[in-house]
């Protein structure tokens, strides 16, 4: 029989997730930030509730539920799907994110229970290390500073609108400013043209084993000129001085980005899916 475990088994759940760190970098990053010995809540006032699933003394699965609606599941054994789905149905879940072999059956279960898919994105996780990375330098690229917060916030706002379909008037400006400040504190890189910041790449999650690059965005009129490739290159080069690997998520439909990341030395790791439940 599969038993549920919670905060009392934090070390056990942590060890399980770390054994699969490439598939759980976001959850691990937030887990360290939200653990009682570190910080009470995550940035933006969110909080994380972690549940593990144990059978015969070994963990089969773990998943994180966030107060504001995100859901990060992971399992090693498909027998955990039923109790994981049961728990998810009792929660306020809006965004489901994770490796496709895990997320696909869980989303199918949610749909069978009557949930609609308001947004459904199929991605791939690509990884590079110091041996594979082929840097691409550009004079316009530099590390962002505190003075760049408004410009980085504007790019993040445009990112939300373009990639997630959120109307601009519904993208919270204070949230954009907060996340821009975090990006810059964590070492974001930007590219400038004629004195204006037109491209960025940031660290979305970081653990000792890996840094996850995200929020890669270039304004439409400056695309096709290698700026995203250059900002990702600069950020990856920087982070690989501190961590063994860097990763990023790219849409299966974004062929230009895949070509750019291939040129930088990134390679495919696993399928990823990000879905908003209606």
C-alpha cells in the first residue's frame, strides 16, 4: 500500500528529488527557498506544500503544490499516479509543469475528471556543461544592473503577453518589477541597441547541480540577429563557473531557438510540458 509522507520526511523527499535533479530543478530550487530552516514563503507571497509517496520503505514519487496554483509532480513508478491524482483533485491547481512521461498521464486524469486545458505547451529541456558549451560573444551584451529593473520588467511583461497569451492589461506590473529585481540579483544578462535594452536571459531556478535559464526574450523588431543566443551564452558562461550544468526549456515548435541552442552546445535531455487547467 502506498502511504503519503509530508514535512517530517523532508530529507527523504529531498534525496528523491535530487536523484532526479534534471527533471526537478524548479521544484528543488523552490524547496530550498521554502523549507522552514530557510524562508517561510517564496517570493511573491507564494508557499509550497510537499507530498511524498512511499511503499515498502522507498519513495516512489513526490509532488509540490503551491498556494497560488502551480503543481510540480514527479514519479519513478506509475503506481503512484492514482494517489497523486487523487491529491491533486483536492487542491487548487492551475498550472501543471514537469517531465512529459509524468505530466501526460496526470493531465489525462484531470481531463477525465472534467478539467479543460486553457493552455497546453509542449517543450524540451536542453542541457550544456563546460565541455559542450560553445560561447557566442556580442559587444551589446552585459550583465544587468539595478538600474535596469524597469526595462527588464517591461521585457518580462511582453514575454507573459506573447508566450502565455495574457492580455497586457492583466499582467501585474508590481509582479514584473519584483521578478525583474530577482532576475538581476541572480545575474541576468541583457543586450542593448541604441541605448535601449532589447533582449534578456535570466536564471529561473538554481540548485548546486544545475542552473535553469529562462525568460529568454527579444523584442520582435530585433529578432534574427543573434541577441538571444548571445545573452544565453553570456549567462551560461557565467553560471558554469559556479555549477556543473546549465539547462533551458525550449518549445518543440521554436525551431530558430533550437538552432541557436544547438550552436551553443546545448543538447536534448527530455520532454517537458506546461499546461494551464481551465
